[in-house]
């Protein structure tokens, strides 16, 4: 099993960013989070949307955010 998992990891890391993101989303969705988790996450999403629409937060392009994260772990 571990060998198969390693093979999958190698294959997945060769995918384009968009494809890896889609796969990650599908994998996470397959874990069937609890109804309580869904409710909390839904409330968090609503809160964030409200902050954006009210202009209380500044959006950062994903490329900039990823660059900042990469720089912080180097």
C-alpha cells in the first residue's frame, strides 16, 4: 500500500496546478465532514464575504500570496 501511495504522490505532483487543486478539493470533499463542521465553515465563508463586500479587508492576488508563503518558509 505504501508503495502505491508513493507512486500516486509522484504522479499527482506532476499535474498542473489547476488539476492538483481540483484533485485536492475532491479528496477533501470525499472525507465527508460532519454537519457541525459544514455549519461552521459556512458561517466563516459568510463572514469573509461580508468583510470583502464591506471593504474591511484587502484582497491579495494568489500569486503574491503564494510568493509570500514560499518566502516565509525558506
